[in-house]
C-alpha cells in the first residue's frame, strides 16, 4: 500500500516535472543562443495559459485548438518582446540585459493583472476530470497529456536542433556569434527565431499545466523561478540538463510535499539552486567544465 | 567646478530639515517619511548595484529581517525601541555575512539567481515559522519609535520624518565617505575589472563581502524604522514586489551616485501617489519607466540633469569662437 502511494507521488511529480521541462528548455535555449538570462520567461507561460482560457471562453474554440492558437500568438509576442527589449541591448553588459528582462517581466505581469483581473480563473477541459487507472495508480487524462506532449516536444526540439538548417544555425550562433555571422548566418534572425520558439514552449507549458491549477496573473513569477531552478540544476544552455533537471525537481517536490510538508515543498527548489550553484556551478548533468 | 558643491549640499540639507515646517499637510508629511525610508533602502541597494556592480534580487529579505528583528525584540522581549534599529542592522548584517560569504564566490547572472534563491527561502521561512513571525498574518501593534526620557510622539509623521532623515543623511554621508576612501576606490576598481583589481593587490572577495554586509546592515536598519513607523509588518516585505521596487528606484534615479537613489525614491513615492487613481495600471507605468531607463538612459535621471548642465556650459563656446 505504501509503495502504491509512493508510485502515485512519482507519477504526479513526473507530470509537474514535464511542465517545468517545457519552461526550462526555452530558458536554456535563450541563454545558450542569445546569452540572455530572461527573467520575463515565466510571463510567457502565464500568457499562454490566459490566452488559452480566453480563446476557449470567448471564441468558443475547443481546448486543443485554443492551445495551438495560444502557442502561436505567444510566439508572435515573443518576437516583438525580443525586438523591443533585447535587440537594442545586444552589445550591452549582461547586467543591463537582466535588468531589461526584469522590466519586461514587471510590465507583462502588471498589465496582465490590469486587463485579466486579479481573481483566479479556471481553465476547464474535458481531460481534467477523466481519469485513467493503471492498476492501482490513478492519473487524470490532463496529466497524461502533459507528459505525452512534453516528451513529444522535447524529442522534436532535439531533432530540430540536430537536423534542420535553422537548428544548425542556432548551434553555430551559440558557439561563436562572430564566426556564425562571418559564414553568412543572419544572427539577428536566428535570435528572433530562437526567442519565439522558447516563448512558444513556455506558452505550451502554460496551456497544458494551466487546467491542473488555478490561474493567477502572478503565476509567471512562480514559473520563472521553477525554470531557473531547473536550468541551474541542468546547467545553463543544456537541453538534456533541462530535461533531467525538470523531472528531478518535479519528483523531489512531489515526494517532499507528500512526506514532509507542503511548505517544505516550496523550499526544496531554492535549496537545490543554492547547493548546485555552490557545488557544481556548471550544472549537475553537464559533462563539460569549461562552459562559462 | 566642484567648489560650490559643499554650499549646495548644505542648502539641500537645510531645505530637507525645513520642509515639514513649510508643508503643513500630514498626508504629505507621511509621504515624506516614506520617501526618506525608501531613499535609505535605495542607498543601501546602491552599494551592491552601483559600487560593486553586482545585481542582487534578495535585498528585500534583509529589509524584512530588520523589520522582524526589531518588532520581535520590542514586543516579545520588551526592549526599548531605540536599540531596535541598531540590533536590526547587526542581525541583518550577520545574515548578509553568511549569505554573502557563500554567494559572492559566484558572479553575474548566476549571482542574481542565487540571491533570488536565498531571498525566496527567507521569505518562505518567514511565512511558515508561525510561532515566531505569526506567519502570513504578520505582526501588528508594533510600538512606535521612542527616545528614552523624551516625551515626543513619534506616531506623528513630522516627528518621525526627522528621525528617518537623520539616519538617511548619516548613511548618505557614510556612502560619500566610503566612495572617497581607498576602500571605495577599490570597490570601483573591482567593478570595472576584477582581474586587474586583483592584480594590483585588491582582495576582491573581501571587498565585495564588506560592501555586501554594509548594504544588508543598512537595509536591516531601514526595515526596523519601517516597522516602528507603520506598526504592521507582513512577510510581503520580503516579496519580489519590494525587491523590484528597490531596483526600480536605484536604476531610475541613477546607480553609482548618492543623489540618484534618493531621487529615484522620490519618483517612486511621488508617482505611486499621483497614479493612485489609475489602480493597477501604475505598476505598468513603473515597469515601463524601468525598461525605458535601462534602454535609453542607463545613467538614470541624474545623468539627464548632468547632460543638460554640460550642454549649457559648452553651448556658449562655439559662439565665442565664431
């Protein structure tokens, strides 16, 4: 019986963790390719969840359709955000860029609070109430959907970076921006593309995870903190690290919340960042030590 | 060029002291107390952002530690309120020493994330350690500020303004003395180029730790005054919102200067009141101001004034040449 509870916690943790992975992969790509530590990344998660809610409730589109619309819209917002908030600062100190991202985060979060209202919203989907029984383990279809879509997206991201022309241009830009520009790569275009892609992943995460909880305009703070924890654990710039880090964080929180206390659950992530940054600043799952 | 600076400073200080005599409205006097408190906090954050050149996202936590230390000492132990600010500064500084000792080994964006983590842990602990902090309910009925043997009512904004102003001017003077000293020049050297600073014998880690502890101790002092004035504190003092407010003040006013953070605090308090009617939209205005400053005016409002002054000074020369 005890073992069943344990497995149940692990499965719930895996679903939360895959939501974190989608946030963190975007954060890590933006750091790797654009060298931006994007404090505003969580706001794209928030926008994704809210746009899904509004498309569903105002336009009457189904959940999956709304999810796709929301992901594409947030990608477009991402292109604009990059153009106005990060492109002008490309040559500036990382400190300045971090401040600009803080400004962007406050701007989106407070505008969202103004326009969407501070009261909680609920995204209702047909998958949230239906459960699937795998022996003694009970999982909602929504959680299974999170896990399945997230794994599919990560696989697609790997394929995209490894095999496509744009993916290779992203790799080149990440390794050496000047060298990439010399070979004729339009790095500004690559930056915009990467940023939009990262925002789309965050929005997808928001649309998928949104129905499992209440939705507040301040949820972006929560999302970006989780993203930072995962990215620090996995190593800034590493996609595999983000995948492993997200799963570890999700399961650790679920077990900590189940066996210790819910307050402790929130602190686990922060304790992890501090230990990892002090012990292995390059990330737990990163093989190389030369990465800056 | 700088010969008139002492005169201007003296004039400014006198004006600040005379202001409550001219302004009779208790509402505006209340704003002035808030300004002085935020200016004190912004000056402390400026030591880290402006002089050490590191971005910290955990500064509000030290402000909260100071407020809680002083409130708990005066309520639970019944200690006189006057020692509160000093004990609060020591306790916040000790936290700063421990956290700085581990966190300052890391620089750049990772340092910002690390301080964010420490700040979030302190916030979480304050929220959940109900026996000591009364949790999310906060502590209310904190005794107001008092001087032993004097019958002055410090619940009045005008009287409290003078207390905070004295602390503010003392800290502003200390910042000035610091930056004019060998230690201050070492701070600026390591901000510009840590390797070079280290090569000429500056202990980079020790200097950063010194600056960090000083900044956190001053934040603790500010927190104590804040608690004894508003008389209610909640864990929200340690939230991201206060952290962002302090960063906004320093950046809008002008980092790395003494007048800048004080101007930034004035803009913050003033706009917050002027825009009260717009409701939640005012925070959007602050965010837009922060971003606009970062992109278009990296030196803050102080640099704008300096730019105007320089233009006025250089303008007549072409005419004279012609």
